[in-house]
C-alpha cells in the first residue's frame, strides 16, 4: 500500500478555533479522519503537525526516502525557510505545497515561497480540499 504524509507547520493546530473567515471552521484532525476514511483502500495516510522548523525538517528526512509523497503546508515557514527548502531538495519523495487560503490575495510577504521551486506543485486558496487534491495527484 502507498504511503503519504500530510505535514502541517506552525499555528495550523489552531484551525477551526480562530480566524474562521480565512481558514474555515473545521479542525484539521476532524478533516484528516474523513480523508483517511475516504482513501483507506488506496493509501496509508498519516498526519503530523509541528510549530518548530527543526522538527518539520526532521520529519521530512524521516519519511522522504520511503514514502510516496508529502503534502506540506509549512505555514509561515513557506515564506521564510531556506532550511525547509533544502530539506525538500534533499529527499526523493515528491512534495506538494498546499495553502488553505489564497496567499496571492493576501499581504505581499505571503506571495513568496522558498519551497515551491523544489515542489512537484502548489495548491492555494481551495480550503481544506487542497489537501485531498494533492493526495489524489500523488496517487497518480
Ligand atoms: O493559507 C495557508 O494555509 C497558510 O499556509 C497558513 C499560514 C500562513 O502563515 C500562510 O501564509 C498561509 C498560517 C497558519 C495559521 O493558521 C491559523 C489557523 C487558525 C487560526 C489562526 C491561525
């Protein structure tokens, strides 16, 4: 069975609790359970969230040579982290960058991604559905 990791970065543990007008009202754990059920016959989905840059990098290294893909929402580290960009470049698994909000409709500092050039693709602004679309793409 194929294996895909969904990896969320800083503050995404607050989903559903704050700023519902930007990020929606559903918590990620609840959404992840429905995703896991929907894909249960096709892929082993796992989920990890961290607020720390180093922990996110460790997780990328841990799965990046054995998993069939990573769906990564690195949160604000997207716009700042050369270290996460380097980690993505160093692994073999394809990575799809996902953003819940349309970062291009927001502040200009959110328009820059250090990660995108090392990713298979980028999805932004489609809400939580972006994670499902990314998983579908990684399954081929
Ligand atoms: O749109 C996205 O998915 C973002 O990656 C979310 C990040 C933001 O820094 C990026 O520019 C775009 C922030 C995540 C914060 O999540 C919250 C969720 C609920 C309440 C407060 C923050």
